[in-house]
């Protein structure tokens, strides 16, 4: 790790320096944890809170120059994309370690009927079964299992103890993180004669190019055809994709999202953590579903849905606010009921007095 002056740091990220340029920066840090030797960044979300930081340097857009306040001692580096610049700085101070070049380990269990491309690295403890085809420059980490008939594209990384059941199809530049399971049977049963009877699943999973599968995530094989994960889609850790689902391109699902069978999505769909989607539902292109929402039916293209059952964001927020006010509304209703009872009692008493009043 090489310390840089703020002038050198500005040159590295292609930014415009506002400051002396001589302060030495030795590492990156989050804004609330940064000290004088750190560089941090300020984006639009952070700017809304008018943050304070002790960082020695701050990467920020020109429109946010005034948010740090007059008491900041930081050298400012103006860039068009603060997060991108921060990542570039971070990789200078914390370079990614080069992947080990183990070649094909003699301790790996590789079928003689499997085909491996050029420049692959297969670690000890890997099992590769018959008729597997693996492309060029793939890295397969210890304990991974690749079942019979799988096809794996170029530049694929499969981390430790991940499992590919037989006949899985992976495109190029796919990343499968540790303990992910691709191709287990879908949860399909018939209830016959008082017991659950398994429905055979003979389909496959097709994972297209540039997909990332998180640690502990599961993608079930289709009963007949394909479960599809569209190109560029990113699945976080512990996501569940059930049989026959077909995801569009560039979806992004946070941790613990669960899709029941035969769900379909358009492109650029986003789901927050712990979203649950019922079977045969459809998430339209460009829609977003907030964390913990429960989806039934269809989310239209471009819509923002929240809550359970999930509905348009503005509507669900109004409902949530009304529910929060329910205890006070209940108290008000009881007061009104009491007042109505008192008025009815007085009215009845008045009617009684008029009925028994002496005749004039």
C-alpha cells in the first residue's frame, strides 16, 4: 500500500483538486470512520444528511461542494462519479490479490470423459463428472461438484463447495459463490392416497452470460423445460429461485428473496431483502419491489410496489400510516361513542319531560 498526496490522488482518479495537495493519504474509509490519513466519498444520498467527516480527502461531485460545511479541513477532489473514483482509489490502496495459479490439481476427481478448456485452474477436492464441458480460463475452487453433462462457458468462477447438478448450462463470465446449489429438483409433489408423491423433474437450469449467484443461493431445475436466469442478473446470498422460473436480463435480488414456481420477470427488475413472490406471478420490466413485500399476481412495468399484499408504494404508505394512527383513532371513537350516548340520554330525558308536562 503506497501513500499518495492529495494531488497525486486527484491525478489518479482524474479529479479537480481543491486544497493544498500535500496531505498524505494512506487508505480509504467510510465517511463516519475516516481520519486525517483517509480518503472517503460523498454521494447524493449522503449529501442529504449534510455529513461531517474527519477525512483528509473527500471525493465528491461539484454540486455537493457546499454540503460539508465551513468547518471541514479536508482537501476536496471534484469528480463526475464519486463512487467510481472511490473504488479506483480503494483498489490502489487495497489491490485485489492475484488468483492462485494451481493448474489442474492431481487431487481433483475429473472424469476422463470431461473436457476442460485452456488455462483452467481446478483446485484439490473438485469433482467433475462424465461429459462435462468447461470453457477456457475457468477457476473451480475446492470441494465444488459439477454433475454429468454440465456445460460451463468461458471465464467462469465456481467457488468452494458449490454444486451443479447434472445437465446445468452456464454462460460466459458467470460467478457461482460458495455453497450455492444449481439444479436441485423443484418442490413438486402430488398428494395421493394420503401421502406426498414426488413429481420427477427432468428439465434444466440455464444461466446466461455475466450472471452472479450469491453464497447459499439455490436455483431449482425445471420440471420439463428450463429455469432461466437472464444475462447480467445478480442474485445475492440465500436467494431461492424455484422450478420453471424465467428471469429477464439485469435483474437484481437482495438477500433472502424467494420466488415460487413459474414466476416470470422482465428486464431490470429489483427486489429488496426478503421479498416473497407467489407462484405464476409476473414482475414487469423496470419494476421495484420493496423489502419484505409479498407479491401475488402482476407488478406492472416500471411500478414501485411495497407491503403485503404488495401494492403501489403511495397506496401502501397511506395504509401503513393509517394503521399507525389506529390506536388513537380507536380512543377518539370511544370518546365519540360516549358523547353520543350522553346526548341520546339527554334527548330521551327531554322527550320524557315534554310528554309529561302539564297541559297549558
